[in-house]
C-alpha cells in the first residue's frame, strides 16, 4: 500500500513520537465536535514546525496519500474527519501554538495555526487589543481560517476574511507561499489570502497567520429586550441594522432558547420571560456615547412592541446579562430530559436581513410541525441563525427527520438568496447543498481551481467539493 | 489573421455599430487617465448586455484573440491599454450602466459594470445610503472591482473587497458564474468574489455586481490640524489609529500639497499654513457624539505638537474645509509653472501604520535630493500615500528620473513590509515589482490559477502577471 510506504518514509523524516498509527490519538482524530460518523485516520502526524508540514506534504504528494490538517478538532461540519473509503494521514498542527510577533502599533499579530483564540485573547488583553472572531471555545486560528468562521462580533467587525491580513500556506507539493505583506490594504495581484480562507484545507495547509486586531472599547454595556413574537424581534433587528447603529453585538434567542436557559439556571434564579429575546452589547469611549446608543436601541425596540427593555447599570450586571447568551448552547440539552445523553446538531443558515423575521418564523413552524426539539440562536445583525436540535443519535427515525429538517431549512435559506452555511463551512455536512447554492458554474470554477492547486487531489478530499 | 476572422464573426453576432475598427473610439481606448504609452486596440466592441459579453468571449476564445474589458477608462497603471505587440479587442461595457435592483432594507444594490460611482451616489442619496469607495471621478463599478480600488473612506469602511457582496462574471469560455448569493456572510466554498476583485480583467469579465451599502451618517463635521513636520503629523495619525477612534475619514496633505493648493486658490482666499495638514471628517448620530470625537482628536493632535487645530462650526464650513482636499489633485500642477501642460504621475505605496511617518519623511527626502516636484496625499489611516509627481512627459531625462524614483519608493514600501500598490492595481506599471513584493512562490500560484481559469491566455494579457 502506498500509504504504508509513505508512513515508513515519514518515520525516517520526523521524530518517532511525531508519527502515530495506533492508540487514542487515532480515535481522537476520528471525531470532531459536532455529530458526524467517526472514521479513523490511518496515521496521525504531529507537526512541530512549518518544515514538518513541508516534509509531510512532499512525502504524501509523491505517494498520492490524502492529508487532512487539524488543530482544535472543533469543526461542526466534519471538515477534519477522514472519509470512510480513503486511508488518510491527519496532520495535527496543534503543537504549533506560538504567538510569533505582536505588532501593537500596527494592530496586528502573527501566530501559528495551533493558537487557540481564547488563549490569544489572554495575550492581547493586557495591551488593550482583541481579535473579534469568537467561535467554539476549542477553535484554533488555523481551523478558523479553514472554515471562515465568525461569531457574535461579525456584524460589526466581519468574519475571518475581514480579520486576516496574510497567511503562510504550504501547498501540496511543499512550496511555501506567503500570500501578502502587512499593509492594511493592497491591490498587488490575486487575493490568495481569501482563496485559502474558507477552503477547509483542500488546497494547502496554513502554517502561519497574521491577524488584524482592534482596540478594546473603553466602555461596554449590555441591554436586553423581550418580544411577544419572533417577527417583532426580527423587525427590531432589521430597523437597527438599517439605522446603522454601531453596536458591538446583537444576539437573538427565541422563546425555546430562553425556556432551556431557565431550566438550566434552576429555581434559584428569577426566571426570564420566555419570549424572543435580543441581547445588545453597546461599546463606546464614554458614558454619553453609550447612553445615546441605548436611547436609540430602546426607541426602536419599543416601536417594535418590545414587552420589556432592560439595560445593565454596571459592569457586573452586564456580565450577568450576557451570561444568558453564554449558557444558551449547552442549555438546549435541557429540552430533552427524556434522554440520558442528548446530542446537539446545529444548523447554520443566513439570509438577507429583510428576510430574517420570515425565515425565523418559518423555521419555528417547521420544527413544530415535525415535533423537533430545538432552540434558535441568531447572530441577528448578520441574518445568521442556528437551530440547536437536541437529538438522540441512536434513534434512527428521529435522526432521519432531523436530517430532512436541516436540508429543508438550508433550501429555505437558499431560496431567500441566502446561504446554507453562514460560518461553519461545508465540510461533508453541506457538500450536497453547495451546487444548489452557488450553481453548477461556480462549483465548476471551484473544481478548476482545486485541480490546478492540488492536481493529485491529496488535500482533504471530499470536503467542500464532493468526490466525483 | 485570426483576429480578422474573429472580428468578421463578431460582425455577424452583434449589431454593426457595436463593432468598431477605426476612428476616434480606437484612439480613445488606446489611453487611460494616467500617463502610460498609448497603444490602439485593433477593434472596440460595445457590449449592451451580458449576452454580448458571452458572445464576444466565446468568439475571441475560439480564435485565441486577446480581450480587454474597459468601462471608465480611468485606470492609473495602464490596466486597460493594449500591449504594443498583441492585436487586441477592447470590450467596452460602459453602456451597461443600469442600476438593476436596489434592496434598501438589505443595504445592497445590484448594478451593471458601467455604472459610475458618482452616478450611483445620486441614486442612493435620496434613500439615505451610500457606497464608500471613491476613486477618480470617471471610475465605473466594473473597473473599481478590477483594481480593488478604495479611496478616502477605506480606513473606516474597507476597500472594494469589503464592499462587494457578489459578482456575475463571464469566464473566457463564455460560462457565466455567479460567485455568491446575497447574505451578508457565507462560508459556502471558495471565495470566487474576492478572486475576481483585483484581478484586472485577467480571468473573466464582470457583468453584474452586488454592492454593500451603508447608511449615510446623520451628522458630519470637518476638522483640520497643521503640524510643523510630517513626522508629527504621522505620529498623530498613528495615535488616532491605535485609539480606535471611529472617524469617517482622515486625509493627510504635506506642506508641498498645501503650497500648491494656495497657488491654485489664488490671492482672493486667505492662504493656508504651508505645513503638513490633516483633514478629519467626523460622523455620528448627534452633536454630542461629534463633540466627543472632536475632543479626542484635538487632544491627540495637540500631544503631537499640532501648530493649529480648527473645526468647522457648521455644514458650510465643513464643505469649505473639505474642499481643500478635493482640489489637491489638480492643484499639484501649479508646482510647475514652467510647463505649458504638465502631467501628473502618481505613486501608490502603503506601509504598516507604524512606519508611515518614516516612509513619508524618507519619500520627501528622496524627492528633494532628486529635485523632483511633487505633492504628497495620504489616506493616512491606511498607511497609503500618493506622490503626485508633476512632470514634462517630453523630457526624457526627467521621465527617467521619475521612473527611478517610483521604483525606489515602491522598494522602500516593500522593505517596510508594505505594498507597491495600495489601491491602483498592478496593470503594466507595477508588473515588474509584483514578484519582489509577494515572492516567486505566491506569483507562481497566481500564474497557476490564471492558467487554469484562462487556459488560452486571452484575458487582458500582460496585466498583473508579466508575459513570460
């Protein structure tokens, strides 16, 4: 077997503990955060440096052996899980976790792909800077580039595409490309940076990333608004977006999400009104600027028939209010006390903002008509929302119904000129939807580019683009 | 000749007035705004629709005839000028100038490539929206995508890459690709949108563009600060960027620029202090928010030793102050009263913001040591600046000195980890610098992609990538 020869050769190129073919590491890399069928890689290689990545790709390319880059293993759409049919090397870059250079005055930082965004946050806080994308806690910067993730700050600060200045990428043949220098803007040729962001390791492996940073706002304040219907909440969101109010964050939770949070908080805390709820984070240089934003947001919420509007009077209360959003993910499991170990399956559609209220309303109706238990969380300003479906993976009929719902929901978003994947990527989970969304012509062009950059097809096969 | 057969075939496919092979249109399309040696196309074709573009490209591709898309003819780096050695068809899309759909609530607009940004501004103003990129007055949206232009608003709102949602592109073989649907964010596959933005018509022709719009701020106000040295002005800029003050615009003019503006305004107006000058546009929802910004900016300017700080007390004075910046381009010609018809040659470097003051200072010293007459204008927050060199194109020795200066300046910026082209693109003017800037590996990858998308090499040959 070619992969065995490749592994034998890798053992001569790297240190023995870097090349693993059995044991818990193989099992670990067969899975990722979200529920997709696990498949074990044949071999896990731990890269300690860019030179290691070069060595592995040169070797794998010459043997035409598939390679999957992986760092935080928090992919939701199965981007880092090997295909069942293809013996694969998982190239784990999580040990490449150094902050290489912090350029405070230029508002940028150079990091290795295995740096977690939460660790990075701790490095940046003391110098008054932050990096906006905030996906799942385990995510590392390399994988965040791979899926073009975003999160709660994206409405204001954009996605990974807007927050990465430059990449170093190892191509399948071992060539190392630096996509761009460090100026804030440049028109020097094709945009290689954005070509790799969102490509999920299907054209090369990212070995270093230069991130754009932002100053931490001097003051922030959290406010909350409740609405009797999701349509009213959606109308408030649309109005706020249209007015161009520069809020830091705006998150929506539907009544089912609030119900699950109440269940998770228990009876020791006063229950939240189980209505569609918007959480706002306001940011600015002074109390006056915050007060102005608050007045505008409150005015709009009232005109959209908010049943309650409340703003935090101090930092502690802000933290307390935002904690509602922070607990929302795992709280969803409370909707299924019938299950000993419920799993969460997440959708990820986004629609033009004018269609958000309708999309949310139709989604909730669809869930109800199929008796599916789920909460809805929205990065509202971006028109992006997740249904957290609480499921029993062992129940075949239920999983079938959930799978059908996810596809219906994706098609609904696509029909609204939206996307089936706002921030989680394609992986294998959305591969069957990509052509419907972008059309056969765009898909064909993606295939043309993939074939040119990775002619042997060794880079994460079957992800983003289905195997033909 | 293959091109003659191609033209003959085009005459059968299009209406007679759409295919022009002699007369003023041929001369017109031999030139563009900035000074580059003119070369006539063999034929000009006027596209009235996407179907026309498809027909032309299919025909040209089958005959392997080069095609250059052109709309506003305002390219600065010669992107739309045919190569001397290659008989070429110029495909003029300026008649495709319709606003196709305005989605006010989604903050986007769909336009044809021949729409000028200034005409678009007039369409958007009544609905309270604007499109930030503001290059030269003649620029059309198609070409603005081609060069990834930006302008005075880019520090706050980004470049074309940040303000285009989606494109329709005709590939060399006539396939029409829609790069993306309309959600604000998406992780659905490779970023084809950004691949075409900045590719200067070398991989396909843009037939329709969906632009992201912003609400026009409720209030704006202009302020001005003067500094005895360019280093002081640069220090103020860096401090403002670091604090994250969300100004609408921040433009720098050096003392020579102010001198030229004084000359152009004549003795009827009180002369401006001939110092390095920053112009700020502040924007916000209320007088309070503007006053806060003003206080911060003034504090920073004073701490950077501003010799003067002045803010407009009303809208009329704001317009009056910003007019200083608006006249700066053509005013430069006043530096050469010795010439009957001086021309302006523009540089376009950008550096990381921490190097801006040094870059400006070294640039001014270089100009002085070679006795070159120029003003400097900077989109300061982006670290991007232009030397407007006022030249006599007939003076061979002078043009040689200017050309050498431009290269030195570009190399200086590249050595500072910056770019030789912040917003004007590569065209033919920067083709010899691209490898130095991005490296042979990135250039090789660009060539790989170009060859895959345009295998016959018919799309705007010799632009961005030098002919081998």
